[in-house]
């Protein structure tokens, strides 16, 4: 097991105040970054829930809590690092302002459902909690998930001889987002409440072009 990292993408993110901040996406299995991800995100959530408790009226509490995107709140990136560390799994972290703004773990190769050939499969992907819009807060940075996906989609085919396409099982709150990306639900591959989505190669190539 190695903790080495390589940079696969650099650019600028737009902050909620309109300013631009430099980011980089690094690839590599790294326990320290996974632990930092847990620590930074948990600290934010603790402070945010304290803010809700102190400032939100009781009659508005249910509506505010329902607006929170918390389907992945039980995830521990450190624990995932201890389970998904073989060469089949690839880890990616989006870093800006000395914080982990988003994390993604992919599995490869994965046989395509829509066509012949191998693609990659997103096991886990999440933006930091401060990059999620709620009824009482705006995203600190826009497009974290999309930036991760596009960068990985550019990187994986040439690095691992895969078709330029990917698939995943979506959390219920995220299905609309993936459909907007051009992904197709293949119902036969659904798992309980998690819908299986795959993007065709042609749509994936258009997606890359639209963000160049």
C-alpha cells in the first residue's frame, strides 16, 4: 500500500462571493487525506448543527433539516480507505484552500451495460458539506462533483485503457443531477433504493467538451 499522490488536474473554482480560488485534484490512496476529510467535514457539521439549534425557529426546524443533503452522513472515508485499497480502486481528492472540497473513489474495470467494453464505476463521490446548498446556506464552491467527474473522466480512459464512460448507483437525492449529466437508468441493475446509471460514450464525450 502506498501513500503517494499525483496531480491529475488543476484549475480555478468559483466561490460564493464571486472570487476565484485555485484547486487541484490528486490521485492516490492516502490515509492522511481520508482522515482529514472525516475530521474537516465532521467539524463543519458539528458547527452547522449548533448554528441550526441556536438560530432556527422550532416551527421551521423540520423544513430546514429536510433540506440538508445527509444521505452520506454515516460514511467514514478513513474506514473506506481500509477496505478499498487494492489496485482496482482509485482515489481522488479535490483540494482548495487547504481543505478537502470533494472526494471520489472509483472501481475499474467495469463492464459496460449499454455497450461492449470496459468503463469505470464510481463507488463513492461526495462534496464537502459546506459545498451543498440548504435552506439556510449557499454552497461555498460551485460544481465540486462535476469538476471531479469531468477530471476523472478525462484521466481514466488513457491511464487505464478504458472507454470514456462511467457508471454508478445513485443515492436518491442525486438522481436528478445524474440525469442532467446525460446518464441513463438501467433498471435491471438497480440495488434496492439505489438506481443504476450509466453514461454512453457519445454523451460522455459531449460532457467533456461542454466543460472545456
